[in-house]
C-alpha cells in the first residue's frame, strides 16, 4: 500500500489518505481480509497526527471499505468490488444532483453545465 | 478525574507586573500530542511553569494525573519528562557525570534506555556539557526526559533556534512515542510549521488568554482565509473576520466561521485553508484593532 502526502495540496491530509487507500482497495492492490497498519503505526509512518489517521479510517469504514475490530485492528472489508463501485456511484450521483441544482439556481442551461464539466474533466485528467 | 485527561487546568491565572495569564481552562488528553502555540510573550512558558509546579498560580488549579501539586508533587514529577527551554544542567560536568546526579531522583530511571538515546543522538558520555552545541544540549535534555518511563512529556519551545534537520528528527521521536497510547505529549512553540503536522490538539494562547484548545482537524474546519476585493468590505462583512489585512490590491481576512464566509462570498472571493501561522497572525492583529 502506497500513500504519498502532499503538504502543498488544498485537499486535507485525511482526504488524501482516504482517496489513496480507497484506490488501493478498488484496484485490488490490497485485498479483502488483508490487515491495514494500526492507526498509531500509520500516524508514525506518515508523521501525522493520530486524530487525522483515525478520521481517515472512520471515513473508509463508513464507505464500507474497511472493518475495524476492537483490539485487532483494521482490515480490508469482504465487500465485493461490485458493491463498492455501486456505493461510490451513489456518492457520485449525490454530488451530481448538487451540481445540477446549483446550476439551475444560476439559470445555467444544461449545455453550459456539460461544457463546464467537460472542461474540468479534461483539466484534471493530467493530474490523475 | 476526566478519564482521558492527564492534565486538567481550570480557571488558572497568574499575575505579574507586566503580564497576566487570564482564566485559562483546558486539558491535555491522554494518548495525543497537544501543541501549545502563541507569539512570544503570549504566556506559553508561564502556563508550562504552572503546569510543572514550578510557580504558584494566583488563582485556579492545575491537576496532573488527577492529582494536585500541593499533595502529590514528587509523584507527579516522577511521571513527567520535562524539557526546559534553556539548558538547566551543570555546564562543567560531563554527560555521564550529570547522569549520575540526575538518575537517583527517579525511581524508574532506566540506564539502558538513556544509553540508547545517547547513542542515537551521537552524544559522547565523556563530553563536557559546556562544549555541546545548542542542538546537542537539546538532545541531551530529551534523553534525560525520556529515560525514566515518564507518561507525559512536556517541552517548552523544543525547536527554538534549531535547524530543520533536528526538527525532523524530533518529529520522528515524537511520533514514535505516540505508538504507545498511554503516553501524552505537550509542547509549546511559536514556530508552527512541520510540528503542526503531528499535533492532534492545538491550544492557542494570545496575550495571556486561551483562544481555543481543539483538535487540529476541527480548527481547520472552522477557520478560513478569505482573499477578495476591498470593495466587499463593509461593516457587516468586517464582523465575520477575526482579523483583516488590507493592501492596495485587496484584502485578506481570517474568519472562524467558514460556512458563513462561504455563504457571504460565494463566487466573489478565494476561500483558502489557513495555516496555524495565519491563525496566530490574524488573531493577534484583530486583538490589537479592538484595543
């Protein structure tokens, strides 16, 4: 599992951790049942605060990606990738609904919204 | 005692002729790192001295491990590892001679642990303390503080005047200690970069008053730095800010209510995540403006 943190990024540290661990799980780099480093171990390795790490793990738990067992630590959950993908699609849908509603309140026609999305999509493509 | 707090400070005050620490209530949570920040003269050292039982409060109370200094001073001090902001050892002694004086004060002194740290810090037991550089003295101080199985490490400005390499090393040591969830750390600093990364809680003192003591996550959720045109600054808008810096090209302001700022400025301003330094700077500036 690789985690690279950027101090220069606008994305908060816990968000960077969530995104990268999620990525590792979704592309099968770490597999169901596999243990994750303990919260304190990860905090030490990344030289970040324990609370930040804890928050990242809580987020991943909420998404159903990992399970935490008291006294044993955290593991990649057994949920199948299909389920995980569906979960994320639901999240995406929620965000898209927000965007649609916001554009409506700005009286922005659909074409313009789509053009915006296309522009952003292409802009971000380079960053991976 | 509050089950998660190793230090409980309530309504603490200390009056000096030219400075006053006013009514500070806060705690230090077990298993976490608390960073005490504030400008020079904000009261950080005063607070730490009170917390170490090295000076008596004018009002209020300090309890460490649930106990008061008046009744349990020796017990409390046994369990604290303390790193002062100046070198408080006998300069004419060697490192090892100092150890033989220091060690008997602690029931749980661990010679092997001390030897390990001395080795790791590349200090020679035979070196005269006088001959050590500032960074080396700091390391020696840390070796003493960490060699009697202390549960709470208290450090007053451990990085002041030290180079970035050593600051990174210190960061390593601190995050290593935090592997043990029974340990707690409190350190003060006026330089917030790199150390702010490992801190779980931030306690911020400004002019003798505690501005907040919150998890760092919460602090960064709440505060925002707004950059926009000066035309947007009317009396109502000003009220949202803790402090404002105006220049010929626009203004920068710190707000403690990110949501409100996002609502007010939607689309008309850049809203950024402040650094701890921004928070310190604008709070001090705001306080000046209200005097």
